[in-house]
């Protein structure tokens, strides 16, 4: 059997980016860099630079994800369609942690290398996975997060607790504190990955919001212009139609251009919003007494942005359809008027053709007389010459007798030619 060229790659896709088993206490830093295709490709070389300095194996030329133990920290690199995610992990010292700031994993990295990450930072998140045994979590949460915007819930079917404030702190990063409890290492790995993806996909989904706001102003102008065009078309004279058709064509081009530039962004945002919902379902959260859950926070704060993007998409589709209907209406009106003009032209041509036929009949009568006259003249000359050769009739009698015969013959021949050409 001959294997498909992509068989192995497609088969291994189901195992792509698997979570790894984790053990608390752990400091995790997650950075998402948004960039174009060149910057995403450059991230692979940037990763190779870090690994090369530590004499570690370099990633393959077509690799899209990599996990590597770099000694002082572990790292995870993932290449996505629009962004590159970097995740760094290291053990966290919990001694005296209630009286000091929690250490993050980025502190173990070369700072010059970190500052040169290709692309633009979209997400910077510090997550601490801490054991609950022998640890007072309240001072840690109060010291690390803003109490006025605190969001918390139990996760992993009540085996752990997650705390966050969805705020960017002085170090430029958002924060999450995960109390592990009785979560197994493999489930902890899945839970951490799901929490990181919630923040990543939340920010990626919100990229559609500026595009939706920008599209709203363009759509509002286009809707006003279309309404004016509809009123003008209703009361327009025939001479105004070319100008109206030109305005409508320009408006259609503007709407389609704006649609093409933002539709992919809105489609991506819709997909990211769905991923956020799925990841929130995956963490299996339940309410902590007196606290707002992540689901409730997202429903309250993220729903307006999602609705704005969806509404912009619907407005684009509706406006595009209205412009198309208006264009078809105006073109139909122009075509009907052209057909009416064509019918008037055909009627005029038919009238002219009838007149030409009458004139042709008159000309045919004159042609019979003229041809008969010339042929009778020839017969008269022949009759005069034939008398000298013994022709028994006089020239005048021969000519008079030949006139009706020749006239009828000429008329009959012309009618035959006419029937053969015209058909009647």
C-alpha cells in the first residue's frame, strides 16, 4: 500500500500540543505574541537562539510546537495561525510566600532575549499553582490580586480553587492563583493548559471589537447613502439613471471592500469566543460562597463585545444584500426602458420597411414599362429588317402585337424573381 503524503501528520494532529503532568508548587508565565507570517517564522529562530545557547536540540524546520527542559525552567513554544505562545514554568519556593511577592517564571529567563520576542505582546499572564496543604491562601490572594475585582471558583469538580482579577498589574501581566488541593499531576496539567487558553482566546476574540467599532461608522454612512439612493431612484428620470447607477456601483464596491477586510476578523473572533466557552466548561467550575465565577464574569463582561462583533457581521451581510437588491432593481428598470426603446425602434423600422416595399412595388411597375419599352424598340428594328427578308407582317403591326406579350413576360419574370427572393 502507498501511504498518503499527509497520513502521519494528520494522524499525529490528534496528539498535537498535549498537556504535560505538573506538580505544585509551580510558577508559570504565559506570553502570547501576535504577529504576521514573517514574525511567526522569526519566533522559531528566536527559540533556536535560546536552545543553542544552552546546547539543546533545535526545533525542526516545520515544527509548530516544542517542549523543552532548560534546566532552571521548562518551556513550551506553540506556533498558531495568528500568534505564537510561549509558556515558561519553574518550581516555586513557598517559604514565607505570604509576606513577599510571588516569583514568576520569567525571572529565570535572559531578559535581553525575552525583550526581543518577535511580534506584539497580546497576553502576559503569571499563574501560580500552589498546594493547599500547610499553606494559608488568603494572604497570598490578597497580596497578589485586587480584591475589588476578584473572581474565584472551585475547579476540577471541587478539587481545586482558582483566583484571578482579570487585571493588568504593575509588571504588565495579569495574574491567576490556582490552589491545587487533591488534583492529580495529569489533571493539573490539563487544568493549567485550559486556564491559559481561556485568557489567550479571550484576548484573541476581542481583536474583533476594534474592527467592529470601525466598521460601524462605515456601515452607518453606507446605510444613509443607500437610503438616499433608494429615494432618488424612486423619483429619478431616465436621464438621471446612469449617474445613480454609478453612485450605487461605487457604494457596492465600498461595502464589499469593507466586508472583505473585516469578515475574516469577525469569523476568527466568533471561533475564539466559542473556544473560550468550551474551555470554561472544561475546567468544571462551581461557585465559591460570595464570589463571582469565571463563567459569570465572562458572560457579563464578554457578551457585549461578542454581541457587537456579531451585530457588525449581520449589518454587513444585510447591507450587502440590500445593495445587491437595489442594484438589481435599478438595472431591471434600465433594461425595461431599453427594451421599450428597442420596441419603438423596431416599430419605426417596420414602418420604414413597409414604405420601402410600397416604393419597391411602384419601382417594379416602372421597371416593367421601361424594360418593355426597350425590348419593343428592339423588336421594331427586327421587324423592319425582317420585311426585306420576306416577313409577311408590317413593322407597326409586329410591334403592336409584341407590346402585350413582352410586357406580360417581363412582369411574370420580375414576379418570379421577387417570390424567389422574398418568399411571397
